[in-house]
C-alpha cells in the first residue's frame, strides 16, 4: 500500500526557505524529508520553515529529521520554525517535549514574521 506523501520547497529570500509536506512522514518518507530540509542549510540558509499544515502523521524518524536540522541551524545562529495546526501532531510535539525545543506556530505568515524567535 502506497503512503500518501508530497513535498514542495521554495526559497523566500537569501536566508529563508520553506519546506511544505502533505500526507505522512514516516520511516519510508523521512529520507526525502531529510534531504529537502537539509539542502537549504547546506546552501547557507539560516531560517528554515517546515510547514506541516497538510501533514497527517509524523513518527520518530520525522522528529529526528527536525531535531537534526534544529541543531545544525542553532550552530549557524539560525532557526527552524514549524508550522502546524493539526492537534494530533502538536500533541506529539508536546508528549515528546519538543514543543519547548522548536518554535511552533499555527500559520505560515507567523513563521515568516521577522519577529519570530527560535526556542
């Protein structure tokens, strides 16, 4: 059975890159997710927005990708902002304590606001 998954990304400016995911991020889709989140950091971008608005499921492998990206960006004085309004996914961040690690906002516009400060 194929897992529903789609990913798009785009640069907003020289520092900011958005990675938008629809569907499920799991063991099978995490490698592509990791590549798409890592690429802008490799290119020198320091503000990565991961838009999970259309994401229906995340597992520990996807959390690992986000943790790795967060660590890399912190070393560059950068920031990772997660956009998520799905209560089940936000609950996953709360249960794991990652809601205190990541900046999590409900709308993409908030993530692109220059006043958003990383955790």
